[in-house]
C-alpha cells in the first residue's frame, strides 16, 4: 500500500516539474536508448547462439530428424516473419512523394539481412547458422 502511495505521489508531483527538465530528459533518453538497443541485440544474438548450439547438439547426439526439422522450421518461420514486417514496412512507410529515405532504409535492411544470412552460411564464418541469422 505504501508503494502505491509513493508512486501516486510521484505521478501527481510530476505535474509541477518544469518543462526544461523534460527537454533535458528527452536528450538523455535519446542517447541512452542507443546503449539499450545495443544491449538488447547482444542478448538476442547470445540467446540465438545458445539456442542453435543446444538444438544442433541434440541432433548430433540423437540423430533424430525431429531436431533438424525443428531447427529448419523455426528458421523459416522467423525469416517469414521478418519478410512480412519488411513488406508491411513498404506498405505503411512509403505512402508519399517524400519517402525516399524510408524506401532506402527498408531496402538496406532487406539487402543486409539477406547478405549476412548468406555470408553466415558460407565457410568464412566458423559459428554461423541459419537459426542465429533468422533470429537476429
């Protein structure tokens, strides 16, 4: 109950904070969000490598085709979701004459995703995998 009262008091008290504070807070948040995004992508990459290694080890130990099919299925599903988001990004964010930058960044995302997936499947990358590429 005390925690609720403290949060409610902070919420009500924020009505009297000067607008200049929120301008500084917006700048601080803008720069800190970059750090948060980097931390999140590192966590996703680490999780996908652990996930891939676990399923590849299970496939190697049991020689069951279930783990191979599961690995391939999840990779295809995640790539399908990624392509669906790219298609909807083209639909939602390119509805105008001044959307050249949007088209450029959406296309750059698509091309770089395909390039890095193909690159991770070659012999140039030691720990590359389809599941890790599709998860990122």
